[in-house]
C-alpha cells in the first residue's frame, strides 16, 4: 500500500561506458529497496564498474536503502570500481553521516566532482614518499 503512496523513480544514464549515473526519486525504504537493487544489479550485469547515485530527490531513506548502497559498494570495489553518492538531501545525508556510511562511500555535491574522483589514480599509502 505504501508503495503507491511513495513510488520510486529510478533513471539510469551513462556518462561513460563503465559509469552508471543512477538518479533516484522517492523514498528508499523497505517497500522500494528491491526495485532499487534490481536497477543496480542490471547495471553490474552490463559491465558498469562505477556507480554515481544521485539522491537529491530522495526525502527519506531507511536501513534498507542504506544496505543496498553498501552492498553495491562492496561489489563494485571487487571489480575494481567505485560508488559515489551525489547531492543527498539533508535527511539522507544525516542517515549516511550518523551510520558512518559517508566515511566509506564518498559523497559529492556534483556529478563532475565524482567523475574527477573516479579518474584520479588511486595510490596506496605505501606508495607515498616520506
């Protein structure tokens, strides 16, 4: 019943062949998490390694949505790939911050910022000179 009250809209665009920009609108909760998961799994199946999750139109997210973000983060890291949250609403940002997810999953204000992070070579701490 609540799915009709709070429908989820998910749009996927490809800024690059290996990057999926997933724009989400609506509540990310127990009722809509499976749909969100299906979109991400489809992109993984099609070879996307980097995920930009635009949550600027998500007024509410519970642990179901957060768990899916963490799950895709773990899968993408194994590729190797990455997940970035883009411009979360204040309520979603609060959930990400309180749970520590924002420490693990980078949060950017704009898509271009996240793309720049993807393009930046990753250096291991032992590679840095003293």
